[in-house]
């Protein structure tokens, strides 16, 4: 049965002593037997507090064993989990707490003061349960019993309410059923040939779809295991792989570049080191991976990096490049896995191979609806297909290439310009850590092309140098008129650069591009 509860109960019964999750920060190993016991105890605790089935339950905590347990237990008990982003601003958190109809929230000690202050501005009571990263929930009436009598939810029941960052305005709440969650995990298992022997290193937060689906739901489906530090640290990535014999990890392009930047500081002979012999692949998602960075990863670490595509509304993975020895096409997010993908034109007709149009998706991993937003839900679908808002094309082999976003398309003097084409050129420069081209209003052309970049530590480059690079690669029309050097680029919860926020940031800056001293990046 396609429910979170079914897989928890199955592996608890079949392999109770097998490792499910390793929490390095708390020095704790959870077996599948522990998973089953604690999940049912958390369900019983919610029963004692009078939290009915179908109610919304949030958590505000960094990654770890107990965070993952609470995340799964809420869904397995028939409630709906509403993950809260620990780095989100107050406006967004307050909106999610109020809009989601959250009744109760688990909160780690580090965020209790912040959450308490926010709740004072929410016009209804939300109960708080302290969630210690080492000892777990602090139940007001003491430890509840391990009650396994709770009825299992139906596959069609809502399980996850996850708010998407969007490009502008307040986030939308995507409602995903148990069926969608399990199929989202199954797509990862299928796409990467995962088995019970695989162990993921989870460095992306599970309050986003990538962490929640790729490195929590997928191992649950396959019966594999997870190593889950509280957060990503470039200095501990490879040591954790070596210590716990991880076989794979899901990352984003910025993490890939951080790992590349410190590769010569690592005490490993990449490609030949026995300590890393189990690590068979990395996977990249959540943001476009420049071809040059992909090539650097393979050259330095001598291990495959698999490009993929996933969305919040599709419970994560919808496409991925085949595992070796299958053909991996640089610049492509791969072929459809577990669902259908097509590209349509403005009239809703299928585009021919290699013709750009809007990417739409159909499958059992799709969201059911946007919470309390019927009009938004209606506009998100066309004849049963979910409209991603992404522009792309399918080649003759059904490999999908993303070229940009419908709303991000730059139209300069009638010329359609996909921002990613310029991004990819800027990323070729060794000094560039992050890059995003965008259109700004212009009297002569309607829109003009500009770009914003972040430099790597210890690297430098000039605006003229980057312009010349672009001009040589994409021509004068597509070369940015100005290039702005910034300390950081705005990002959504999943790590995507919020390109549409850049014009407002640029307008608040001096009209002449500046080159401030670059700050140390967060690990």
C-alpha cells in the first residue's frame, strides 16, 4: 500500500535491527525497530493531546534523527506535516503558521524563542512541544505508550503540506498525498537503482522537498539507510562519507562548488582512496548545474554526478539522467522517471523534438491542490497535466533540457533570451560562485540584459572581463549591459536563486556597478 505507515511497519517487522538513520551530531544510531517504536509513540502522544486525524502539525528544527522521526510520524499517524524553514524570515513563517491552520508545532530549543514571538502575532492558539535533538519530544504528560492500534491512513489522504518559495509574493502551500510521497521516493529509487545496501548522506534540509523526498522517503521505500548531520558543512562532507561508508548524496550546485573549492585540502586520493570506495554517485537538483561545473566535479572527484529535475509539486524527482553505463547528457536533467513529461506550445499542443515550449507533467506523484487556493490550483493544470512554468525541450532521445522560466524570459527588442544561457557562460569563469542573468526595464529595447554574480573566496575578476567572456560566447545582443558584484544572491528555501527579485535589488543600488569586498560564505 502506498502510505508512509505501510513502509514503516513493513521494515519494522522485516528488519528491525537494520540501521535506518545515523545522527552524527547526537552520536545516535536509529534502527528500523527504533523507527517503528518512536513513530507510534509520537502518534500516541498526538492522540493524548487531542490532535485529530487530518490536522496540521508543524516542526521547526534542523536536520537530525528526531526531526526525521517527527516528520515521518506525523504523516504515518494520519495527520498532515507542515515543515517550517529555519532560515525563513518572520513574514513567511507567520504566513505559513496562520495559512496552514497548524494546531501544534514541535520546536527545537534553538528556535523556541523565535517561534514563541511569532505565535504572539497569530490570532489563534498553537501548542508547542519542545523537541530536543538528543532526547526527542518533551511530552507535557510524560512519555506516551507505543500505540500501534492507530488505523493506517489511506493512500489518497493528505500527508504533507509544503510551502513553495515561488518567485514573488507569499509562498503557496502544496498538498501532497501519501501516494504522492511514496511515488516521489520510488522515483528516486528507480532512477538511481537504490537498494537496501545503499546509504545516503543527507546534507539538504528535510523541510524542503529535496531532503524530504530524496533522502528520507527514498531510503524508506528501498529499506536503505541515511546519515543525517544537522546541516551541511563542506569540511565534514567527505569525512562523513568515509566514516559511515555512504554510497550517495543529493546536493545542489552551490554545494558542489564549495566542495570543489576545498578539494585540494582534503586528505583523500579521489578516485583511488579505499576510504571512499563505497561512494558511487552524487546527484544534483534544485537549480541548474552548469556544464563546466559538472565536468570539474567528474575530473576532480572521479565519481558520477547525476543531473535531475524535481519540484515541490511533484514530490521531488520527475526526471534524471541514467546511472552508468547509461548515457548521461551534460546540460540535460535526464529522462522521465515514474511519470510522464511533455513540452507544449502556447496552444497546448505537443511540441516536436528540440522545439522549446512549456514543460508539463502527469503522474501519481503530483500534488492534489494548493491549500486554500482553488484559483491557483485550477490555473496550475491543463487537461490533467501540471504546468511547471519551466521552458524546455525534449530531444530525439526524450532527454529533457531546461532553458528557463516563462516569467524569467528576457525579451530584448523582440529577441527572446533565456537567462540560463548567459548564466552558463558566466559560470565558466573560475572566479564565479553564483550567477544569474535577468531582464530590467529599458526605454529603447523594452528590456535590457544585466547579470548579478558572487565571486569565490580568493578569486577576482572585472566586469569587463566577464562581459568579454559573454560576448565571445553568446554575442553582443545577449551580453549583459551591466554586471553587478554582490555578496550573495537571493534564494528560495530549496536553494534556487530568486531571479525575479534581482531587478528590485539592482534598482536600490548605485547606477554604476560596484565591486564590494566579498564576505566569507556560509558553510
